[in-house]
């Protein structure tokens, strides 16, 4: 069933966005941000998830096969890829872990026999690689240099997303009959760091993602999740426009608006989620793609002329989460 949301997207409009994403997929399965642009494993997975929401399961399967084919022996992927080659040889822990969320989502959406078993080793190696960066305080360092040297700080947004990915990996492990109690403990330690020790993370309070990601990822639930969304709503949300990417500039982005809507749904705030998605409509292009962002005072899109596959994917996933009709719609409901 293709999801739709009154006042936001019809089924046909959502499919147009999904097909706009599919146009960015390369013959080998990699999904670029823009034509002739680059790709990264995290947004590659997000766009594959959107393909599944739109019923393009074969295309999504090709995206996961690209991950399997290009995973390094140690379980990692590089940070940025081009259609033919590598753009940035760093290793970002969050982008590496997100394969688990995508694999679980594809399992729910496509019901593809044997898929979890085929991808288990890929997921296991990726999560084990990421957890080598976990610190005694529970936080996970954000990346390694190309030579393997770790950066010496952790990011709250990335660590929150990793917590969600570990949760997905544990569901996969259970489904294939594997027991990883060390992952259970690692996620518990990571969640405790996020909730109780913000000082362990690099200060990024001006960024909207650091505000809503602990809620989107399910680290904060119930009333604490609602309180976190309330505490900075007026800082980041421009009524009628969307969500700022940073609190000190009047720039709203499709991705942050849609992700914040997913966070609202995770916290049980459906009315806020629907409002955000209705406001996102002015960022939609007539072909179903979405502008990356908009400078509000000047009504100028930024980066200039850019419409990204991941922006459309975020909208598709938000509509699915709110509509609740797709088989994988609950992946961000906690």
C-alpha cells in the first residue's frame, strides 16, 4: 500500500517523489545525492528506504547489494563516493551503522525471503566496527581518518542515530537466531550518555538535528521526548515555513523539516508532525523532487538550484510514518 497524507501528498505525488529518487540510482545500485554528485552510505540507505515505501523493491535490493559489494573487509565504508570512485576516504561511524536500520526496514517493507540471512554478516561487521569507537563514558567517536586514527570527539546526532541502528541490528540478530548481548550493553551505555551526559558530546546546540535526534532515534521517549521537542520548538521552527537547520539563520530545509516531523510522531505529537509536513509543500518541485533548502527572507533556494534525493526520501519516510499504512511505517515509532 502506497502511503498518502491529506493536505501533503497523494499516492501519485508520493510515487513521483520516489521515482525522482530512483533517477539518481546508478547501474551498480549506488544512489547519488544529485545528478553527477556524490553519495554517502547513510543517505544511500535513507533513499533506499524511500524506494521501498514506494514499492520499488528491486531498486532497493540493488542499493543494499551495493553496500554488500563495497563493504571493506573490516566492516566499514568510506564517507563519500562518486559514481566511479571514492571522494572522501574517512570513515564515519554513523553512516556505517545505518545499514542496520535500512536492512531491517527492507525486511519489513519487501518481505524478501532470505534477505536478513544474506545481509547478517554485512550488518554484524558494520556494527562491530562502529562499537570499536565506543568510549568508557558510552559515547561513540564520530569517525576515523583514512589512516585509521580516530577523531577525538563524539557527536550527539550521530550517536543518537547509532543507538537506533544498534536497536535495528538487535532485531535482525534475533530474527536470524544470533545472540549479541554485547550490543545490548553497548546501546544501553550509549543511551545513558546521550540522556545523562551531554558534556560528552561536541557542542552543536545551534543545529536542529542535535535537538530532535534523541527523540527521533527513540533514546528519549514519552514525556521526556515531548519536553525536549517543546524546549527548542520556537528556536528552530518557523511557523508556515519549516525547520531551520541552524538556529541563527533563517534557512529552512526539507530534510530537517521532515525528520522533525518523524520525531514528533515518535513522541506522539501527530498534529505537529502533520503541520510540519504541510509546510514542507512549498519546498516541492513540480517533478516530485525537493529543494534542499530555502533562505526565507530572500525566498532563494540553497544551495543554488539543488534538489537532493535525500530530501525527497525524508519526506517519503515522514509521510509513511504519519500515515502508518506501510508495513515498515513503524520503524521510527517507539
